[in-house]
C-alpha cells in the first residue's frame, strides 16, 4: 500500500469510545490501521463493552503499538468517557470515530493536507451511509462548504462525528459535556462554533457511516427544549430552527429506508 507523501508529520490522536460494538469494531480498527498517513495514535476507551471486544483489542495492540486501551473501572457517561481520551491524547490534531464506522484509507492524509493548506482549525467531510454489509451502496450525505453556529442550530445532527478533525492548537481546550437534549458530540461542535469558528467541509466521501434504525436523530421535543432552555433562543428563533430540524430528520430517515 502506498504511504503518505505529506511533508508534515503531526501526530493525530483518534478517540473512540467503545460501548457494545458487536462485530464491527474489528473492521473499524482495521480501517484506521490501513491509513496512508501513519503518524496517529488510537485511544480506545472501554465503557461497558463486551469482554470479548477487550480481548480482541489487546491482541491487536500486540501488533500495533499506536493503539492504546483504557478500561474504565465503572460505567460512566459518554461525555466523561470522551474526556478521559482527551486527557491522554498527545496529538496536535484530534479525530473521532464511532466504534462501527469505517474510514477510507486516505481519510487522514486528505483531511490533514486540506487543513494544513488552508490553515483550518475545524473540518469535516461528506459521508456515505452503509448497512450490515460494508460493500452496500447507500446514500451520500453532502455537507455544506462551511458550517457556522447559526446554520448548525438549524440541523444539530448535520456533522458526522467520525468525519471531524480539530487542530487543538488553534481551537484550544475542549471538553465534552453531557446534554440530555442533543448528542454529546453535537454539543461540543456547537460550543466550538459558538466561539466563532467555522467547520469547513472536504467535499469528498471520507467516511462510511453505519446506519442505525433507532436513536440516530435527537427527538424533536428535546431539540425544542435545547433551543429554549440551553441556547436561550426566543420563540421565533426556536420555531425556525425546530422546523428545519424536523425537515432534516424526515429527509434523513427517508435516506435510511
């Protein structure tokens, strides 16, 4: 396999929270190991996952020293599990991957090249939905060229977490916070965007995202509560964002059917 010719060698810290990954986590880890950009560390936080998964991960660690496993002594929130990974991460860049998603082998290389060339602090990419069979063709989700705080409010599920890469030297300190109204990752992206940063998209599919029939999108009533009680939007602003989120949910569910 051809390796990256990128002149910079910045370390990328990849954080994965492993919770009941089933049969997919091996595919996910292998997609990371096959990256053409090789200067990465994978930090896997074991949070109530199956014993056999931990055993399999330890076997892979024997083959690849870039993989680190942290087993939490007791179950904790998704946000706190992520924060354990952040505390350990040594990389200039941060990336995240769900335990059942797949990266094409040039994902890191292309995203780093794009961010370095344009001095970008926060990036994401297009992605394709897949099912049980990784070879299954699914709908492609095309991202807007840039996402702002305002545009993200109109679709708080817009950015797939496994496409995100952050330059932590520019963004500064980040922390995941549990929020019952929107996904843990979405809450973090929103907090970064609220500080004036923009998420710039690579207009290429650099993620195969596993489809899920339940829980993928936030329940609309919780999103409404988020607008009104967390973001403190007025009734009119909340209604506009709420309607657009409902439209986005309908569109997404149609793509998965």
